[in-house]
C-alpha cells in the first residue's frame, strides 16, 4: 500500500509544482515554446473536463472525485504484496485525481498547460497524464496479468 501512496504523493507534488511554475511564467492564454511540432506550454484555466465539457459543474466534480478516490484507496488497501503494478496504477490514479481536485478547491478551475501541436487534443496537465497512464496500466494488467489486478474491480 505504501508504494501506491508514495506514487500518489509524488504525482501531486510534481503536478502542483508544474502548475505553480505555469502561473508564474506564462500569461493566461499565452504560450511558451516546447518541442517544435510536438507540444508547447499554453496556460488555460479549465472549469470543466476535457474540451471544457461539464464546465462549471464544481459540485459534480467534487462528489465524483471524493467517491472515486475513496474507492481507489479501498482498492489500494485490498492489494496484496504481489500486486506491485496495481499499487502503482492506483497511486497514479489517486495522485492525478487529487492533483486536479486541489486546483478545483483552491481556484474553482484546473490549471492546464500542455498543448499538443500535431493533433486537436485538449490542453492537459501532469495530473491528467497520471490518470491516463494509470488507466492504461490497469487495462493492460487486466488483459495480460489478471493476478496483478484486484478482484474487487
């Protein structure tokens, strides 16, 4: 369980540090170069989810986040010592969810800053990356190594 909590803590810290850097170095709706033709840093304040869906639904995000994080903590608690990859995946999911939750609580919006330049894709942040990687890990574990995944999913 400790590894999952450490992963979550690490994700939250990195996410919040990158967001702090963003608001102190990039003007709102302004950009800084990243890797040419791949991504740049573009600061937005997102009150919704991807592409701004459910914009302004603070209570909905609040309730869903608390329920999901509670369930993920339960799953993390139920993992065995053999399920290290599941523990990491749960930690990524918990850290990602709490990283964006902190923004919503403190600001009423989520700070996003990574903009892909080669595809029309929502601008995202470190917490979103952690959520995506955590989900992909669980999917792969379900397909490739079912013993790694909790029976309670």
